C-alpha cells in the first residue's frame, strides 16, 4: 500500500528550507481567520478553540475561529482555497478526509494538492475497532470465521459513505477476508448507537468516543489503528502488529493555508503552531481528547498528504465510491 | 437508598449560589427567546455555546438546559397572546390558547400553561432520576425497522390532527418530505435535489425553514391585517383558572406528561412531536371534541404538559448514553465536548456531580419558571406590547442573526426569506404548515431508517412485521388510517376542524 512518492513529496515541499533567522520578520497585519469546516463541538472545532487564542498571542493578531460546516468539510476547504495567499486565512481539518475527497468527488471545486498549503500536523487519534458483544469473536480471525459460518450477518456501521472510517473498514475487512456490509449513519455517535443496540455489529470509530462503551462492556474491542496499543486497553493489538493495510488510519488533524502563501509565512506559522503544541497544558488537553500531539514540519505534512491521497485514492477506486455521481 | 443520595448530590451542586445564578440566567434567557417569536432556543444555545467554554461543565450544562426548557414556558405566552408560536413545540398551544385569549380568558390560559408545564416538569424530573437507566435500555431496543414504523405512525398522526382538509394535510406532509430529502443521501453519499449548490449538501436548514415559515411569514401576515394590534392588548384581569377548569385539566396534564415523557426519550421525538400527539389524544378522548380549536382549556394543558415533559426527558438518551435525540441535544453534546467531557454511558458514573446536578437544576429551574411566568407575566406581555413598528424590525433582525449564526451562511437568510413567502402562500390557501414541518423532519429519518433496515435484512421487507415493536407500531398506523377513512369519522373530523 505504501507507494513511494518521495519525488512528489519533495516537489510540494520546495521552497521550504530553514528560514529561521528571518521568521520574526513575517508579521501579521490584521485578524487571522481560522476556518473549521465542521460544526462546533467536533474535534477540529475543539482544537481550533484550544489553539486559536495561543496562536493569537504568538502572532500579535486576533485569531477568530469561523465554522463553515458541510459534509466532508468541502465548503470550508473551498473557502480557504479561494482566499488570498497571505497566511491570514487558515484551515484546520481532518487531514485524512481532505486527502480522500479528490478521489471521492469528480467535480471538486478546489484542488486539495495545489490550492491548500500544508502548514503543520496537529494531532492523531486512532480508531478503535469494536463489535457488539453478541458476536462471538475476539479477533479479526475469529470474525472471519464467524462471517464464513453466518454469511450476511456482519454489518459495519460507518459515520457516512466515503468517510475515512468507512474506507478503512472496507480495506481492512477485505484484507481479513470479511464480507461485511457497510451501513452508513449520520455521524459517528449515531453509528456507535447502531452497534450498541445490535442494529449493526462492527464499528471503526474514534478511540476516545468508543472506549467508554468498551470498558462498560456494551461493545467488545478487537484492535486499534496506528502503531501502538491503547494504554486503556493493552490487550488489543495495533494495526501495525496485525500488519493491516492503511495502518495509520484514524483522525489526523492538520492546519493549512491558502494557495500562494509564501514559504517564510508558512514557516513562521508552523513554528508558532509547534510552539503552542509543545505547551504542557495544550498537549494535556489534546491527550484528554484521546489524541496525541503530532507536531512536524510543513514538508513532512505535505509528504504525508501525498501518501494519504494515493492510499485513499486506491481504496476509493477499489470500492467504486463516488460522492457526486 | 441510592436515589436519595444521588439527588442529594445533585441538589448539592445545583444549590450553590453560582449554579443557581446560571440556572436563573438560563431560564430567563429561555423565557425571553421563548416569548419572542423567531428566536429559537437552538439559535440561542448555538450563539452561547462558545461562551460556556470558560464555565465549569455543570454550570454550562445547567445554563444551556435552562434555555431549552425555559423556552417551552416562554413559547406558550406568545402562542396564547399573539397566536405566534414562540417555539415550534407551542404551535399546538396557539390552537386553543389563543382562542381562550380572544374570549378574554388569557389569564387562565397562561396560568394553566405554566401550571401544566411545572407539573410535567416536576414529574419528568422525577422520571429522569428514577428511570433513566431502564428508559435508555428501551430506546436501545429500537433499531432501524422500529424507527421506520414509528415515523410512519408519526406522519399518519400529523395528518389526523391537521386542521381543515385531510387532502391538504397529506399534500403538506408530502411536500415537507420532499424538501426534507434535499441534500446528501446518507445511504449513497450522493447529493439529491441540490441544484448543484454545495451549501444544500447538508439539506435545507431546519432553522431557516422554521424561522421563515413561523417567524417572518407570521410578521407578514400580521402586517397585512392593520387592525391586528388589539391582539396584543389582551386584558389580564383574571389570572387563575376556576376550580372546575383545573379539575378538567388534571387528566389532560397527566396524559400529556405521559405522552411527552415517552416520546421525549425516543430520538426524533422531543417537545414538538409530544405536543402534537397530546393534542390529538385530548381531542380524541374528549367527550366534547367540538370545543377544541375554540378555546378548550384541556387543549392547552395537555400539549403544554407534553412539550415540557418531552423537552426534559429528551435529556435521558443524552445524559445516559451521550446520544443526542434532536438538534438541540446535539448542541449539548458539543457543549460537553468543548468541556473535554466525552458524552457516553460513563458520564453518570464518572461525573455524578454533572449528571445529578443538571437533573436537580431542572426542577429548580422549573420552579423559577413558574415564578418568572406567572406573577411576572405582565412583564413579558409588555415586551409584546412594544409597538409592531419597533417589535417587527427587531424580530426580523433577530431572525436574520439567528438564521445566519447557525452556519454563517448568507444562503440560509435567502432560504428563510423564501420560506417566509411560502408560509404566506400556505396561509392564503388554507394549508397548515405543521404537517409540512413534521414531514420535513420525520420524512428523511423515515427514509434513512427504511433503507437501513432493508440494508440490514439484505433486502427482505418482512423485517418490518417480524419485529414485534415495529409490527405493533404499523398496526397502530393501520388503525389510525382506518379511523381516518371511515366516512362517519371523516365527516365528524371535518366538522370539528371547520371553524
């Protein structure tokens, strides 16, 4: 799955050598709008409201969080894509979703790769794979055996068609020979309810939101995405141990600027963002949300985006999903 | 006993001066936005959400929930005095409440609305405390098939209780259903009927439609009747209902509370559906159904009890499971998450202060609301006595701010204005907007659950009759349809609704 695209990654990262000494000169002259392409209360929104005030202090200008919600976040991303490239309009969004939309939408009004400039990764939160306790299985292998013995009984609840958790469930299911049906819900909370009630019986969902249901026995944990186990559920293997495809699937949050934002401005934003993420209470708050802080350079974020776009592009193609006909 | 200890914990939290103040602030704002038509509690909660970030979690939830149930009280004041539902759940209160006001009985109508609300609020608070655990288990028994059947029953019911011609009501339900389908289809992820407009991907905003249809269009209708000012200067000579009226209302309040408590727990239910259902039941069980629509006090008491009970019990799935049953509860989830609290079954055990504190505050809040609404009703009425030339532009402005603030979209303002015109058209052709709104809300849920049930059964439609709860709901629907179609009943129904 890991197609080497270092050449492309390198291209996106051009013009980002270390401008460190000149960074202070990159001043901001007016209010900075931090666009959240989802409704208030979601992960992106919480992070924006956590980071916004501190960025504001660092940059000397007010940072205003502006929610422009829509499905897949396209409306907000499109808005940022169209703003002047001066670093005064920023987007904070789910990077995996953003990487999957070019494959999902044939007629996307903006180009994820060229219209949005990666500033920096913020955090990662893994998926917890869980099942309804009535399904007699404790691992993917046992699930596959159950599926074989009871064809047409496994249903994986997703937070929506084409959502990253849907794509992950399909490609991981295929890897283990599972022939389950994807049942889309309106968002993650509804999907969890569907699995707790036994309406559906499998879910790939944000670890923090799913964990309480597992610890209370309403759901049974199977595995966790990413390269390490969850502290709270040390018995569940990670995707890396299981050697699944799309091992780093989960909720990746990142910050982007508009097309044409000069490299020194991006570098200054990245530096201040990473400083904010290094503050102990910010990291603690993000950990409370079930995420890990994942600071990085604009270049590493850009190459992550390129890799993710290829990976999800392949899954979307294999599953033949289109979200605009 | 655990319950006593839990409630003691709750009152310990709710009775701190700071939390009492937040509770009071919440119900005060709630009453205010409830009284003023066009400003929904959801708008208010959305606007205030960012401000709760700095409050302790319990205080934030106490204030936000106060806005929600406070609006149920305030909404009825406007419904009775101005015939404008301040609140979607008080649409039904307009029917008989305003008739009472026209007959000079505004005082008793307001009093019974507050009494019924307090009565239901008290009982609902106890219900939440006692039964939150088993009730959330009941809600979990509902799967796609049951929800589909419930929606079918709900929509059929909305036709049964519509004013005027049943054909028009069916047409309105279908129109609402069609418009409800605009947006991204959950089952395929494909946009439908969006005319290629990206903002319509999430569907036509409910707030835009509701404010257009019930806020702005009401203003326009009122302006087309220049002599309407009299409606605002209703005499409030006598406040208390007579002993006989109180006695007549008690069974209605009890039934309303029961209906609201049950419907509130179910996702998609809540305050509005509860009040409709209660009105239908009161009318059906009344010995003198012809009084309804002409100032029957039970027609105020039942729905008012039901909407308040429904508003409160809709907290059960939220507080026990972290699952929002409606849009307002979804905002509450957002409020919890801003606080870093992941809503879910652990809240009750991990955050007993929050859980029981909010529950205790509900009862205190209801008590405050009776005081706010009964002795001080004159104050709220004087708010409505502000001349139209001042009030109307102010309301229009609030409508615009509220609609815009939901998703910062200019398009929602356009939609709001469009639906204001549609609303005027509805009134002019004598079609009721209530079945339209229900079709708009329940239609997409019905479709979604139908297709999900079919997906889960791998295409076998028998699933709807094989599951007992679903089958029972469908049988109820069939009975309701038969009753509707029977010529004798139909004649009577039309006679009842003709004014």
